[in-house]
């Protein structure tokens, strides 16, 4: 079976370096908010081109903390509206409702699967305070257009960059530095993945960074002195040093993903499938390679029988989830069709040339 994502094989490439890194943390005797977190935060902020990086416990926490910090700074308040794509992972929506903010769900562009910028202004009201674009599957949202709209309406722009580590716009500006703040996930399957959970926030706003640093640590800037009703959401030393090791190889692995995607785009010739849009620029790091077909379930079964593991990202959209039952009667037809038709092919950077060729040939026979 060709695995969809072979984490063992991916991490085995760096096993010696990772083992020494982990042992150094064990020997240090310091495991929370120490030197390794500081070093990773500096390295990742430099990588993204931002002034600040704050390591937290997960990508969801990163988003939640951004919204909470803006509330502490009186930039947001409960009941404010946040424009967000309905075609996204549930965490994006959870971060809004967790802060008693109101998600305004907007359909995606069918070409990119990302937030349709042509629909944004139709959803702006007096209560709208922010736009939360998602760089879905590793492809940047249309940030130039989004930032233009946001500036005209005095809105915050918060990037959900959980899948887009290293993606760049045409000016060479990376994900994480394309809005007022950004949230990253380091879930093990991400392009930059830890060996456990982890996340980070990037921003150029000094005051926002200061508040988030306090909020992640119980609301404290100084031990036993709590300025805010905070959280326990800290990237630990072990994951920080693992991420520091793997950050050195992120661009190499992203390049491998891009090569695999280019192979698929040139070698898959099946009229039953729509291949993903790719501008051939650096704005897509192919966290996922997602095809569309009306015969999705049949294709997935066919590939499984041929020894190819695939995944569906995502089978049920947020507005049809039981957790948001108050939205279940809503209809977002483009999103619903996408969720019925998408299938993610293996695109992990340890695929061999033979495996890529085999996958393409099998799909062409479907």
C-alpha cells in the first residue's frame, strides 16, 4: 500500500538530528518556555519575515488567542462579525465562536477553493470587523484583493496559515506576513510538522504580540501576576527544538511537494477528474493535492483496491456539522458540491518516482 502520508519515513530522514535534539532538552532539565522556544520563535519569525512569533499549543489555540487578544485591546467585542470561508476545516470556525464572535460564512472560488473575493463586500455590514482568509490545501488566498478591501473598510485581516508554511506571494512575501496576524499549526502531518501538537502566531504588531504572550501563559507577563483571564497554551521545549530541526528542511520538502504536484498535473490525463489550479508560482506549497470528480467514492475505492491510500479533505462542511446544528438548514451549494467531490492524493515528500508514476497510471485507467 502506498501510504497517503508516511510520517515514519519523513521523520526517519532526520532521525539522528532529532534524537540528539530531544536528548539535549532532556539533559537541560528545562521543558516549558525556555531557550528552545525562544530560538524557534526567532527562527520562524525570521523565516516568515515578521517581527514576532509566539509559540502556542495548537493551530486552533493560535486563532483563538489572536481573537482574544484583539478583544483585550478593544479592537473586537462579542457580537462582532468575522468574514470567513465556509469551505474550510472546522477549527477556523471554532476559533470565532469560541470568542463569542459571529462567523459570516462566504462561498469559495471554485477555481482555487479559497475565499471568493468577489463576494466579500456583499457580506460586509456595520458589525463586520475582520476577514479570516484560509490558505486552503497550501495555496495562498488572494491576499492583495483581501487587503485592499480590508483597508477600504478598516477591517482586520487574520490569516489561517495552518496549511501554508512557506507559501509566498508574487512579491516574495510569505504566509504569516500577509495580514495583521496569522495562525500556524504544527500538527505532525503539516508541511512543517512537530512530533505532537503545536502552533504559532506571527505578527508585526508589538502590542498584540505582548498580549498574546501573556494570554498563552495564564494571562501573566510576570509570575503570579495576572493581567488577563488567560489560557495554558504553550509550545513546549521538546516540540520547539524538533521544529527548529525540521524548519531547516522546510523549503527542500516544499520543493519536493511541488515537483510531485507538477508530475501529477502533467501525467494525469483523465477527463473524469478536475486537477487543482496551480499558477506555477510559489503561492502553493501543496499541503494537499486535491482532485475533483463526481465519482469520488468510486475513485477512492478503485485506488484503494490498487494499493493507493487517499483521504477526503473534508467530507462534511462546517455548516452541516451537528456541533453547529443551528446552521444545518443553510445551503452553500458550491461548498457542498466541493465536499462531495474532492479527493486528496498522496503528495508527501518521500514518494518515489515509481510511486508517482504508478499513481498517475492507475488514475488514468479509472
